[in-house]
């Protein structure tokens, strides 16, 4: 019975692949708004194929994933989690995003009938071939880049590409992160790749902007659904002020056990950065200079603090201060300096203090 169901399912899909679009068919880029959850903070891109004559109105989505995948978290961290393309009824798609209070924008593409058919065939082919599954890459292979690549393949010479030539990837991503501690964590785990000049069109709203400036390829943007503004309230506990207060408190308390515990955790975080850099396939986390701040050397420093071995503390402290100086030179010109500087100050203060005490 199961084999028969699968057989008829494959036939239906193949019929969809062979279906011809009429001259009235429309192809649109759908851009969906952001959400606080990590996988939706940058929005979403889909391709809508609408042909009322043929009773077709579907959206193709790249970037779907399955939370029930065995070892989901490990695979995501390593960078070999398989994402896949889906096709769903447009009205179901629209309903789901409205329920989540996420805006929906549509930009109809100016394509020939042949180009529309070619795109339709290729999208359907993706559903039943090896192309359906792909390895997710944060910058190079996501729901937006997959759509851009499909469109560029169809349109030929007039390629879609980023217009943000003066910004790097980190600077483009930075405004999307509204949660302070989430932003801090992401900035710490990112490596040097995101500091490179942006040459890839990889975010939904960046694609939307490019299309708005390309009247040869896209008609004016149509607002399908505008999300209701959520009440914006300042949260002290989710801001840099809470971090500053916490740092000030631990400095004033001046308890050695707090320093030992903190430096142990900071050193372990440095070990994590090193391991992830060797283990992960995500290029965005490679060559992470934040290891200069959260340095595995701090584990040794914490151990000597506990043992109260002054000579060793000074020796490791001098080495670590050198790393902090290098880190400061690297960090100051970068956009994330404004949120990381308090941690840098704390590390410098606690490392310099033993030298001051010795002189006194």
C-alpha cells in the first residue's frame, strides 16, 4: 500500500514538472519579515508562481529544515545539516506568516514566458532530484542565495548582485540583531569571513532593496501584509547597561573566587572557539580573533591564581596582556567594539591588578 502511495505521489510531481504555464503566469519574489527567534531574525525569501488559468498558486521555499533530524544541534554546529526546498499552496504560506505577524512583500519579476517556464520547470525538478537537499551555509547557501542563483541562471546578463559595496557582511548583519546578549554572542562566535567586503546577495531584505532599484527586472513592491508593530519597551536586563553594572559589581566585590571562576569559564570558551574552528564547516566561525580575548591561556592563569603563585601569574599575565593589546588594535575599528569593550576592560583590569598589588 505504501509503495502505491509513493508511486502516485511521484506521478503527481512529475505531472507538475511537465505542466505548461500560460501567457498570464506571474513570477514573484516574496520577502517575509523578521522574527525574534534566531532562525527568522533575518527574514525569508520565497519564489511565487501564480497562473490562475492553470489553477497554480504556489511558493517555493529554500531553507526548510527538520528539527527531528538525529543529532540536529551537532550537525548545525558542524555545518553539515541538510536543508531542503519545499513547495506549498500560496494561501497556506500567507496565512502562516500572518499568524506569526510577519510582513509579506511581493515583487513581480519582468520575465518572458519562456523564462517563466524554465524557472518553473527547474523549481519542480529541484523537488524530485538530488538538488532538493543542500548543505546550509550562512552566507553562501541559504534561502536567499539559492533564489538569487536560480533567477540569475534564468535572466543571463542582467545579474542580481549586492549594491552594498562599501559594507562588509558583519556591518550588513549587525542592525538585524535587536537582542543585546544574542548580538553579543553572535559577534563573539563570528570569525574573519564576516569582516570581508560583501560581494554576495545573501539576505532577504537586501535582495528586496536591489529589486526595488532594478525596474528592468522587477515591478514596484506590493505590500501583501504589514505586520502590526509590537510594543517596543526598553529592557535594562537585556542591554549593555546590565552588562556594565554586572562588571562594576564584580570589580567592586574584588573576590578572588569570582576571578578564578570567570577566567576558567572564559578559558573554556576559548577552547570552544578553537574546537569549533577545527571541527565546524561553517566558514563564518573560522579564524576567530576573539580567541585573543577568550584565550585558552586563561585556564592556566586561573589555576595559578588559585595556587597563588605570583611569579607564574605575572608571567602568564604579561603574555595575555600582549594578546589583549593585539585584540584591541583589531577590534577598535570594527562595529562590534561598542558592545564588546566592557568585557575587554574587565579582562585588562583583572590582569593588570596583580602587577599593581606587587608594586604596592
